[in-house]
C-alpha cells in the first residue's frame, strides 16, 4: 500500500496551510508514481521515523511531557534546528491523530531501509527511549515494539532482550548483540564482528539515502557492538 506520498502531502499541508495541502497532494502523488524516489528517500525516512515515534508516544492513551522531552532529545541529537525541527514536529503532530496504525508506519519504515538489521536496531533504541520515558512500558507500547521486531524481520526474542524480560549476564548479552553463540569459534565470532563493523560504516549507511543526522544513532549501535566483542574476547582470554 503506497501511502507514503499521501503522508508527505498531508504533512506539507499541515505546515503550509490550505495552499500547502494542494502543493503537498501534488508532491505526494508524484512520489507515489515513482518520481524522484532516490532524492525523496531521506524525507520518506523522516516521515516514517517520526510517525512511528508519535504512535509510540500515544500508545498508552496520552502523550506525556516526558515522552515529548524524549522526542525533543532525539531531534536535538539529529541536529534539527529551525525549519528542520519544525518539519519534524509537524510530522509528529500529524501522525499522532491520523488514521494509520503503528504497524503501517513500521512496515513503511522497514521497507524504506530495506530491512537492514543494523538500522533497525538503531531505530529500536529511539523507539524504546520514547516508550520508557515515563518510567514504565505500557502493554500497548510493548506491543508496538514487538510489531517492530516482526516488521524489521528481527530475530524473535530481540525485544524481550531489549526490555530485560529475561535476566542475562553481561556475557550472554554480548553474544546477543553480536548474534553469536558460545559454541562458535574465535574465528567465526571475529568474522561476524567485522561484518557488523562494515554494515555500520557511515559510507555504507549513507549509500542507502538516509539522512546524515541518523549516523550518530548508528555510531551508538556500533559502540555496543565493539563493547560486546571486547566482553567476549576477555571471557576467552
């Protein structure tokens, strides 16, 4: 279902007023017909990204100040100021009340990033930050995280590990991050580690047309991979 163009049109309409609605619908229609898909990838990502955050913030029935603060922090880390920040806020406000579900946004975002595992895990970190901003994970928020697990085709149990549903040692958590098992050899684990480093390389992610601001989140995930590999190496020394 190609509804991304309609969302972009709606967002432009909400930002620019009645005239913006006309312009937005035109741009959205051109997007849905396939015009300039490469150049609009970053914009599509931002619409789906902040749309997902809006659905998460509203999942428990109300959007709290702590959740708004969490979204503000994400925008700040993206370096959004001026018109870019206002655009992100417009997307968030539009999405929180639109008829689309969290699953709609998640499936759209998963498609935009081509189910890339590294990008998915980085996005989940942001989604989780909003979910736990008020100090607890509501069942509806947990369900959205599980929907994300399925939409991005992640390994079952990824969300349980993220939420700490099953107690794990630091070493067990490290194996989980690298998606390795204790019975794998040092050579095999090193190969997996190196591949993840390649997947998280800025040039690799930039080639997918994602906004530059996303790279800081990717770097955070790469840091977790490095820490996990160090933990495993030390346990085997």
